């Protein structure tokens, strides 16, 4: 397609030139005829070619008037092609439960009332809010009523909505962990909030410093499994941060991105269970199922339901009804629990293999993080995270350095490599682990 555009742009194919019939060109180029038909029709849509009455296609007589860089919006530049993928934050997409999901989608499309095919209530479908409320109460100890659940397209949209509502309420500063998901600080800045940093140590975020931050109106935490350091917020600190929020009239935003995945014991309940009036719970199907579904949920105190739903409004992108209702069906049928149980077993095994292999093949490397989630932090005795990423690139291995998740102004001297062990398909796992070992050696 680009070759055609280039040929027209440079005049090699002059305006008015007749193009060969698609069947002939397909044979000449050894392509399927459908491919050629699709290319012709896209170039006709873009204005480069004209379909002639009767039959045939010619170079548009006005093609020379098209701006030289003109074409349909392109997808973002392709990422470098990695052979091995150990990026943190990705579940094993090859294990997506396609059959059960298709059954849920089929039931949804077959049985949904006509009304479901209309515009989507920004609060989210009642069926999904009910299912999520029951699931979170059972699996995460969340104090949840369907009225307090707001469906959003991933935790990312949830955070954006919460940030906007905080700004409207006069909040100017939000405390975040000094290492966190790289998109969270920009999301707050974009909303007009100044992020201030909480140090993170072996007991999780140091919430005691909040008392010395007078203007902070909320704190964003990953209490069940700090991202990316992999520690849990210790129980005294959990109690202390709730106490701080009550005294200050502040809010806690709990990012429970992988709370289902605890391997050494049953998952510790969400912080929200301690005070549902002070904690906004943020959950997602991005780790438990697939990020491409863009399915997430907030559980918010009564007084925030109206403002957050209003902020989302009818114009905001909503999760389509098929995904919402299929997810509700998926949870209610027990398929979600089954999938999580199966993935928990698989990820636990992978984490054990990773630890065993690193201990054996690169014994000086320290493995940090509790037995949970989809990632570990590796601290190498002599190489920085940045050096390790460069070495990994030579092995065609995708990983991130800890620096990638470090917020500016962090005074921590920690360094290392953040390795996600969930992303590879079962057949790619061993090869990925080997590439990691070559990187560490
Ligand atoms: C710490 C953290 N929070 C939240 C998310 C999920 O974001 P979303 O639901 O927007 O995909 C991720 C995904 O990478 C994450 O790592």
C-alpha cells in the first residue's frame, strides 16, 4: 500500500493511469486477490485511486493535490520485535479462556433485551455492577454494593475520573508511591494535581510521612502488592493510613491491580474493607483476564458516586455492553473463578521456576518481592538495571529496569530489573527464562 502511495506521490504512476485488474495484479505479485481488492479499496477511500464506472481503477486525477504526508491515521510505530517477553504487567494472553468467553458473549447477544443495545449508562450495566460487587465481597473482602460500583475502561480511566473529581473538590496534591506504574503520575499531572512522593521500604509505602504533608488530600497506594517492588503494606501501616484519612478528611485510592494472585497463603483482603467511606477501590480485569478487554471497576463511597458518574458522562468512552454483560455472565457462571484458580497455579509454578533457576545460575542476584502477583524485582550485585536492559535487548528479551517506574524526586538508591513472569505463552516460557539467565550472567 505504501509503495502505491509513494509511486503516485513521486509521479511514477501518473494521474489517470489505469491499474491492472485486481486478478491480474494478484497473479503477478503472487498475492491473494482479496488482498489486492482490499488495497485498491483502501486507496480509493483515501483518494489516491478512483473506481471507474463500469469496471477498472485508475490513479485519481486529483491525487497530485493530496498533501504529501496524507494517508489514513496509522497505528503507532510497531514496538521492536522481541523474541522473549518478560515485561511486567502482562498476563499470559495465550491462555485467555476463549471458549468460555465466546459462550458468555453468545449468551449475552442472544438473550439481552433490546434496551441493552442502546447507549450505555455511564454508571455501568446493573448486571455487571451486581456481579462485581458480589465477587469483590467474596474474593477481596471489599465492602461493596452494586450502587457503589462504577464500571470503567480499565483502572486507567478509573484513576482519571477520580483525579478529575478530586480537583473539582479542591484537592491540589495527591501522595503517590516513589515507584509506581509509569502512567499514574502523568495522569495526575494532567488533571492538575501535584503528585508528592511517599518512600517505599520493605513494609510498603511509608504512610507515616503523610502527617507532615499538610496539603495532601488523597493517597494512591498498591497495598496488597506494591508495584513494582512487590512488598505488602504492613498491617500497622494499613491501620495508620486509614486513621490519617479519617483525621484529615482525606481519601485513599487503593489500586488492587493483582490482588487475586497470592501464592503462599490466601489473598489478604483489600484495604477498602477497613473503611469503605475513606477508600476508593480500583480493580481491573487486565491481569486476571486480558488488558485488551478494557474492563475495570471502581467501588466508591456513597457521596462520590454521583460526581464520578457525572464526570464520566454520556460522552465518555464506555465499555461496550457486550463486554460488560459477557463479564457479568463470566463471573456469575463461575468461569472467572475457575480461570483465576488455573492461572494462579500456573503463575505460582513459574515464579518458583524463576527463583530456582536464578538462584542456581546467577546466585548473587537478589530476588525481591513476596510470593504474589505477576512480577519480581531482580537486584544484580554489579550491573545496573539500565545495563541489564541493554544486555536483555541483545538477547531480544523485553524487560524493564526499575528506573522506568521511578518517579522524579525519588531519593531511593534502589536499582534492578523488573521481570514479569506471566507474559510468555507456555511454549515460550523456558526460552524466555534462558534469555533472562544469559542477561544476568
Ligand atoms: C500498578 C497497576 N495498576 C493498574 C494497572 C491496570 O491498568 P488498566 O486496568 O488500566 O489496564 C496496571 C497494569 O499494568 C498496573 O500495573
